[in-house]
C-alpha cells in the first residue's frame, strides 16, 4: 500500500508565499517523476510542476518564475515553493508520483489534495 500525504496549504494574501510538501510512504521500490497538479472549481485538473528522478523540472507558463518544485529522494518527498501568489492560483493542489512497488510495476499515485486560497 502506498500513500501520498500533502501538507502546507492554507489562506494567503496576494503576493504572499506558501510551501507545499508531499511525502510518499509504503511499499515503494523506486520513484520516477513527481509532480503537482491543481484543480479550481469548475475547471479541469492541470499540471503545475513536474520533476524527474534526475531533477529535471518543467512548469507551465502560468507559474514559471513564481513556483519551484524540488524533491528529497532520501525522504521520498516533493515540495512546491509558491511565491508571488495570485487569486487565480486558488485551487486544490494534488501531488503525484510515478512509482514502482515492484521492479516490474509502475503507476501514478495521487495525494488527497490540499486547499490553497489566495485572497485579501
């Protein structure tokens, strides 16, 4: 059984910062890419940031220069540093991990989501 547990969401004023964390636990053989997605009310889930096992990162233009993804492989944890937050960043943020529980199995796992609200 694998679990991804997020933390760090909350309410912040426009221009503020938040740092999200997501720790993977359970029967993990290896972790490939890890990422963050978000879903606002009435909208589809969208990719916010992704980091490969080799620490290559990718961001959509909407967050590039404001958000930074990083990972600590020793802790099976991925982070999302969010700066210069805007009201349009308000959403439920989900972490994901493409991981193996055995040498031959791989699938994407999801966290339960954490609410981020940017409002004055």
